[in-house]
C-alpha cells in the first residue's frame, strides 16, 4: 500500500515514508497503530511518530510508541545502553505529553524482546519505524517486515532531504551536493508535531513496561543486561533531550561562529560534538540546520551545513544502495587492489589489539586520539583521518586494518555503527584520489601529523591526551569475520 493512501500529501510525510512489505493495512480488529523507534529517539520533531499519528487519525485508532532495546546488537555496552536509555526517558515524557501511549522493553537474560514486539504487532493495524541504513537495524527490520502479518512502513527521520526526494543515485559528492542543495530549502521548514485525534490507548498491551524513574533505576536496569560492562558510560554527553538541546544552543552560539577556521584544530573548541545526538536521533538534522542558519557568518554557516547536509547525508545516501555499508567491499576497488598488492610489504611495526584499544603505541598523536575515543566515546574528525591511516600500517593485512578500525569505531564511539562513520573510514582506506605509490599503502594516500602539530595549542593538547587516564576494558584475542 503506498504511503499516499494513508497520509496527507500536504504534511510532507509521504516523501519520507515507504512500505517494506505488501501486507494491507487492516483496521478490523486492530487496537492501535504501532510506532517502533530504534534510532530516532526523540518524542518531537519526529516524522516516524507523525506518520503513525496521521495514520491513526485516518483510521480512527490511537498510537502506541514502542522502544525496545535488545542486548544482542554488536558491541552492546554500558556506554551505548546508557545513552540510549537516557534518550528513551525523554521520549517517554514527550510522547506522553502528546497524548500517546508509550511502552519500553529492555532485553535481559530473563526477558526476550522479540516476543514483546510480536505481541504488539498482533494488535496493530500498521507498524511505522525509522528507516535503517546500517547494521544491525537494517537486517532486523527487514526480518520483521518479511515474517509478520502486519503492514510495515519505514520513515526517513535521519536526514533533511529524504531518499525518496533525491530520486536518483549520486555516486560523487559534487553530484549529490548539487542535487541536495536544490531540494533542501523545501525540506528544512519541517512540519508541526501532529496531534492525535483519538484518546490515549488505555487497554491491555500484553507487554510489561520497563519504568525508569531515576538515574539509579537506569543504572540498575543496565546492570541486569548481558552486555559489555567493562566499557563505562560517559559523563560529558548525556542522551536526554534536554542535554541535546542545550548542547545545540551552545554550538550555535559558541562554535558555529568561527567554525570554518577552527574546525581542524583539536586543541580548541572548534567542532560541535553533535554527532552522538544525530546518530541516536535525539536531535533532528532539521533542528540542527535551522539553528545553524541563525548564525550571522555566512561562511561559517555554509561550511557547517555542507558537513551536516552534504557530507553526512551523502554517506547515508550511499548506504541506501549498499547491501552492507560496513563491509570492506565498499572501499573502492582500485584502493583494495593497491593495498592487496602491498599486503606483504614489511610493516613499520605491528601492534596487538590490546595496545591499540588502550592507546599504547609509540605514536603520541595516535595515542591521544585513541584515548579520546576510549574515554569520551568521540574523536575529533581531523584526528580520525590520521588515526585510521596509521592502522593500515600497523596491521598485517588491509582487511585486518579495516576490521580493526571498524571494531574500535563501533565499540567505543557514540556515533559509531553509522553510515557517516563508515563513509569516513572509506575515505581513510582510499575513497580520495590516488597518490604516489609507496610501500604498504600502495597508491592510498598517507596522512602525517606535522601540519596539525603546527596549530596553536596542539602539541600540548596531544601530550596531555596521550598521558590521559583511560579505563581498562576487556579485549578479545582476535577479531572474527572478514569485514
């Protein structure tokens, strides 16, 4: 069933919504419309919730918003669980204020999340969820759509300009920039949060709600999960909506003015640190873009929006057309070929995974970058380029280098497991122009740290970062899989 049969074209939701199966929407016997949030963890400015409400209003049904957090996703940890559940508490407050029923299920050894979702689906006329472009969400939602008897729709909530509006495959950044810049003003206006016509669903859901009334409740719930408890949550970046909005207002007033000149210096406050909130969907990119547009400096605004809308959404666009955006096979063939040609070249040194995880190499710049990853769950983007290039020279094969970089990124970073960070890694491994051929790297460009070290304050910042205390975390003996 096309989304236009359920949604009003005037609310611009049809351009973000696509069916994932051919099951008809069935009003008979249904008790509600189900909204299943995975990464779009916000209760307002959320087209997934709005699409569910619009459908519920048309069918005369209330909406139930479900957030389920399983313990089986790759690299599940206290860090990622805590951030997601902090966001979930804000979602509960905001959707309840909108007149919707909310239910949260956190998987533990005693509780299976799949059964909870299935029981909710059995009572739903349709299911709306946020569109998934990276693992493990894509496989999960495709399985749900394929195996159930409920109509399932995916809603693009992660981008300003949705994939359906782009309408063509852009394989280069200039082509995508031209396309998206023609469209973005049409989509930056957004829409007001829809209000439900039907009263909040008060009936039995056959699913127990995991209440989180305090930080202590949250910590207790996380402790019951079978996840990585050696990687702690971070203090500087809470996942709740209030913290996200405060961070956005700070970025718009203190960081984006001067962004073009300061963004490449890790020693100053030159970047916004907003990527965790965008990855988990606590902030909408439309909100972020509109806040940036209030800044008076047109040069800084242009540069920031080019990073936010062009580069970030280009990687999301590519992920829509790739079977596995996290796979080494997404690196351009010429880069994989030249790295393979030099796979047997002697390495400068080989480091154990434990040394890499804990930032214990002989390279001060790399150690400072890695320790920022380990301690903060975030790394400055200019450092990420150098960090990734060095991994190629410190591992025995390019495939091992890719697996290692993905492992460190996905496990430690709050913005890992994302099309944007996989896109950044592809640049590290050769999405740019071929360079002069050298040992180990072939024609994949290397990156030194000399220019970075000439920036004001950087040598001191790197020295302090390389000596920073970091948690000792569990490290596997080897990395399985082929990448």
